[in-house]
């Protein structure tokens, strides 16, 4: 996610590309990037790529006894690891 506003030049390039029926990366508006999904060798892992963008995902779960204080409640923990090279 971009945190800085677009410059006047960037806005002009994007506007012209859209007027000519192209995206900023010069694909046609109806043209999609190639999508690939590879199921990993380890259970619960996968790699998804959309064009040159790649994401690796891993999920795991275990069943545990609920807390006596909340016998009908569960817990979900979510961990996210981002590469220092990742753009978000």
C-alpha cells in the first residue's frame, strides 16, 4: 500500500494510460496477469503467484482444551511474517 500521494507526473501518466484503454503497466484494461497456485510439499503450504508477485502461505492448527473460565470460547492466533523486501 502506497503511503505517499502520487506526483503530478505520475497522475498524468496514469490518466493518459487509462484514457487510451491501458493500465499503468501497459496491459489492456481487460488483460489479467497470469495466476498460478502451487500446493506445497508440506501439508498446509502453498505458493500463489500473480504475474511477478509471489506469496507463500502456510496454515496449521491444533485442538486445545478451552479455558475453564470460558468453556464455550475458542482462540485463534494469526501470525504474519513479511519479508523486508516486501511492498505493502
